[in-house]
């Protein structure tokens, strides 16, 4: 007959406090070799259940299975402890006649716990990596990384690339923007460009294709080129979908127009401009006086490029700039640098 009762354990707790020694109680049973549920009350008030069994060496092992709490709020009730001990007893005995019992129960449970911990850690690691790849490897991150790369190189095209990416990819194609770059195909790039061409923005389509091609190219080269911005590393790309979109037909949008203002139109324009004030007027006049140079080129001028005595400006490409160009910066099909 079982000797463990809530009343008996309450008395054991009082006896342990008064005697200053541990008090042990054991559930009794007629069967042998199946393990036993034991209860220990300590002088400090600690109360624990154990499953005691005999290991292969003949040593009796007390295996902790939980604290005791009569109400079950902060530990195991007696009923719950017996159920847990019963499960351990079945594991310990195994299937009758097969010898499949886990006689070294502690080692078996420690091994299972280690495997479960490893499984949980692996699953957590895989989940974190999947989330990181889903975010870090998106087309949006690729575009952002390329803009950061241009900014670090102090390229004047950085802001233009940022604006074109945002307006024509992030806003117009949000589903593609969050798609992993490795999953994009040339048909996806072509669909983005087709929408621009359809609304008459062929020049922008050509520039976007060139920017996307360069972005993918940089990411592809990043694994072996430490000079490429860190945000373009670890995309695991194997192809450049933008390069697979032909630029032959897009090059038609890069051709300069032949229409120019005649003398009468120019005089009228200058007369209207003369009535204006402010920095915008001055900027337009400066551009005209300098022969219609591009604003971006003028903004990049340095004092060394200006010779006031000779009344000249050096706005040509500097040799150092050309030397620093990489294959990824050159798109021969689109005729762009």
C-alpha cells in the first residue's frame, strides 16, 4: 500500500524543520525492479519528488522529477508526481521480454535533453537565418546597397539612382521589391522597364536598366572584391537578370534631340528670363553663358578646374576618374558610364 499522502508529507516537512535533517518517504508497492517514487523534505523547507531506480552497475539513483506543491501551482501534486514516475517506470522497464528498457535512465534522459536543446537551437538559428536572408537578400536591399556604394564612391549619380529605384520599383512594384534578389528573372526586370516605356519614359527605363545591371554586377563581384560596399555582400547571386535584358532597343531612347531654339526663340527666352529674379534665374543664365553645360557637371567643378585669367573651365572627364572605373560601371549596350 502506498505510504505517500499529503498528510504524511506535511508531517515530514514539519519533522525536517524540527530535526534539522532531511526526511525521506517512499511510495510502496509489491512489484520489484520497476523503480519507486520518493519524497524528500529538507530543513530549509525544500520539498522534492524523485524517481529512484537501480542502474546497470547496481547503484540506486535518485532522479529529480519536480518540486511538491499540494495545490499544483508552484510544483507537482502527489497525483501528478505519481503519473510522472509511472511514465519513467515504463521507460525504465521497456517492452516486456525485449530487453528494451532504459536501465541507465539518467544518461538516456540527458541524451534526449541534449538532442532537444540542439534541435531547438538549430530551428531557432535556421529561423533567424531565413528571416535575415528574406530581408537582407531582397531586391530592395540590393538597390539600397548599390546606392550606398555610389554614395561612398562620391558618385553624382547616387541620388538619381535612389530616386529612380524608389519611384519605379519600390512604389510601382512593391511585391518585386521585397522578393529575394536570387529569385528574380530577366522577365521581372523587363516587366518593370515595359511599364516605363509604355508611359513614354524610355530614357528613364534605359537608366533604370543600367542601374539595376550595375547593382547586380557589384553584388556578384562582392564575394571576391572587398572594395565593394558591405551592403552588397552575401546575396548569393549566380546570375544578373538585368544584364539578360537587351539594351539594344533601349539605346534608342538615349539619342539627343535635333530640335534647337532659333535666334528669335532664344531672344524671346532671354527677354523672359531677364524679367525673373533669384538663384534659379542665375543658374539658367550661367548654364547658357557656359554653352549649355549639364548642371551636374558644373556642381562637381573644383577651384582647380577654373582658370579666370584664361576664361576657361575644365569640365572634361579627369583621367583619375576614368582609371577608377570598373567593368560594373560601364554599360556598352546602353552607352552609359
